[in-house]
């Protein structure tokens, strides 16, 4: 399908704003009064459709905010945190691979030790960036990666952010799994993602599974009863 552009997302943000889903400022000509939302904010009140509108608006408004561009940082949690996380059937990548090479959006790769006591920023970029690459090495002298994973589509940070197996701890932290494999087995490498603005958490993101009664057809948002 066609890749969602920031221009299209901006149009959506203004549309939802005018439907009462948010307060994104609208530019007006110098001789005009500031534009007000076209529709009353009760349009979606108390419905799954309004929840959808507010969630999509929150992300769209943040993504197209030119005054404060949305950015992200992909990080590696400290080793003691990694050690407490697990997913059934997957070994911890940090127990198998001691070094990692990370890059994003065509920038030069950087190397990191996976066994550290501090949170380490691996890569950063903007929402539309593509080409997040993680290469794993068993030893520092290895010339070839033993395992690798790449996210090559636009909006690639959200391929990680919207994983179904996000783990949350008792302190409110969220850890996003990246899956990889070598000849010995299958592994999981946990990451953290920080955005420069508040966006919906993965559990609030619209999917057919999370809101099964919500339908969007021909531009209309409806709720099946």
C-alpha cells in the first residue's frame, strides 16, 4: 500500500481537531481571526469512535508539530533489567551476544557492549525514518555478525514500538522486544523507546483486535452494537 506521508497525517490532524478531538492550533491569514473548531467537541463523546479519534489525533498532532518535531531514541536497558525480562521460548540475546552494532536512517553505525550497567542510547531519528539495523556479535574481534535484524520500511520505529509482546514492569517501564536467531537458537533483545512528545501507548493504539466493534468504512467511523 501507499506509505503514509506527513502531509496526509497533517490533514488528518486538522480534520480530527475540527471534529473536536483536540486543540491543534490552526494557521490563519493576518487579516483573519484565529480559526475555531468547526464542530462541537461533543461529536464523539462517550463512544469508542471518540476514543479512536482522540488516540489518532494525539499521535498525528505530535508527528506534524513543526515547532517541536517528533523524535525518538532507541535504547538498551541496563543488564540487570535485561536479566529480569523474558519471553517463553526465547533466550536472552545479551547472554549470547556481547557486542552490538546499531544504525538508523543511513547514519554511520555505532558499536556497543550489550553487558552494561547503564541505559545506553543506540540510535535516534524522526517518525518517518527507515532503515533501523541491529547487528549482533559474539566477540569483539568477530568481523561478521552472528545475527542481525533490520526494519527497512518508513515509520520503522513503530515496527518495534507496536510489538505485541511489550513487557511492563512494576515501576511503569516498558520494554520492546526485538527477535533474532542464529544457528544455535532464537533470541529476544529488549529495548526502550523514548519519544520527544507524548504519544499513545501501544495498548491504546487502534487495531481491529483491540477495538473489535469499531469500523472505519467510506470515511465514517461507526460502532457495531
